[in-house]
């Protein structure tokens, strides 16, 4: 690198790296892994991904640990979810072994972009799969491109681990009741982009979506899952229209390890009045504590973080997860893949 990156001041944005990896599916099989130093791709203008949203993606992170080793967090979970997403929109699923090999290769080839231990930054991996066959009618492609690029990222929120506010707006849905909510597909993001921008313009971090069928229960926080702590119990919504977050799954386990009870169930909006802590969770921010939730339609304001600080359980879970990712604490659940 000409100049050392300013690791401490990275944002969640795109910083070019040296290489990305690609693999195409043609004639019913996956081909050879290609290494590229170009950050553009060349595809047919009639590709199904461009017109009919035949695209799915993943997001995971690699960390430089206390011992200097590089760890990729829960790669197998992301691989499995990506296969489910691909099958959900009629694309060829990427085999776990190929996904694993390409993640490791992408990290190794860009090792100099893995932020140092202690910087608070990490290397974000973005795998994506797109339909590349030219079709004019609505049909699934028969050729696909799977690629992974990596980019060093700082904390998702510049403000750090501090509570921020969310809003409930019933006039928007992210997904339909029997739609594509449980898959990580680009179309869900297109559907939520207007609501998200509106929430931002009103000073909120994101929209807290309700279940799209009855609008009675909490679903998720834009691009992140929701959990709350209520009388010592970790509660998180059970719903067919939310994306199963790997971070949420990890917190659920860690909460149990800390001796908390876990409930995955419907959470009615009004129950927000009785929770002591709440947070949005996902790979990008890990946990983002919630200060206030404003129900725009009813005018109800739920003040969660009464003293303006993250709650003790959210803080403990956040610290525990970070410690495992950074190799500061023993990885008892076998979540890390060490890149040798
Ligand atoms: C990616 C994503 C999440 C977070 O999932 P993680 O696996 O924890 O990163 C939550 N909700 C939606 C809609 C997502 O796309």
C-alpha cells in the first residue's frame, strides 16, 4: 500500500482492495475459481439479475485477533443461508465447500487490508450471486455468477455503541406475508429503500417493521434483527417474514450461556412499554442499542434506554461476541474459521 489506511477512521463504505474472486455456473455445473483485480463485471444487458431481481447476497466479517491470526466468523451459517436464498429465487446454490474456499481465498489475497487488532475495524466480505443469462420473459436464468469482494470497514455507526432511535410506520412493508423476507435477496432492499430514507430524513436509524399481515407484531429493524430484554429474558420475534440473522442466532446462544432464558415468539407492539433493553443486531453493527421507538401512526413514544445508555445485558452480549471474534475469549461453540 502506498499509504497506510487510517484504520481508526474507516466508515462502512467501499475501499478498493487488490483482488476479488468469481466463479460461474454453466451447463449445470460450477466452473473454476477466477481471481480478478478489476472491480467491474461484464454481463449481458438482458441478464435476469438486472431486470427481475434474480440476486442474493451475504455479509460476513474477518478479524485480526489478539494472537495475530485472522478469523472469519460463522462462515458455515452464511454459506447455508446463501444456499437457501439462491434456491428461494431459483438460482443454483453455491456448495458450502466452494463458498468456504472462495471466502478464504478472498481474505488471503487481500491480507494487507485486514485491519490490525485493536483498531475496531474489520474486513467485510460480500458474497453475491446473480443470474446472468439473457432472458426477456420472466424466467429463471440457467447461468449464474458467484463472486466475493472484500473491503475494510469501520464501525457501522460513527457514533459507536450508543442508543439511537427507530420508528414504526405502517404505510410501508419490507416484504409480503408469504414473500421473500426469509431470504437475503436484493429485491427486499429495493422494497425498503424509500421507507428507510424517510426514516433517516426524520432522524431515525431505521424503520422497525411490523409483521406485514396483521401489523400487530414486531418483525425487524430494516436490515437488522430485533431483540429485547424483558425481566431477564432475551426475547426476539418469531416470524416468517424476517431474515434469520446469524448475529441474532449467536446472541441467543450467548444469552443462554449467560444464564438468560430465551423466547422466540410473537412480540406485540404494545409490549415495547414493558422491556428494559432493546437493540438491532446484524453483522455490520453487531448490536445497536435502541434508545426510543416512535410509533408515528399512533403518536406513542416508547422510551427504552431511560438513562440514555446501552443496557447491561446488551453491553455484555456485545462484548462477549466481539471477544470471541477477536480471539480474546475461547471459541467454545466453534464459530471461527482460522485463515492459515
Ligand atoms: C443481513 C440481514 C440481517 C442481519 O443478519 P446477520 O446474519 O446477523 O448479518 C438482518 N435482517 C436483514 C433483512 C438482513 O438482510
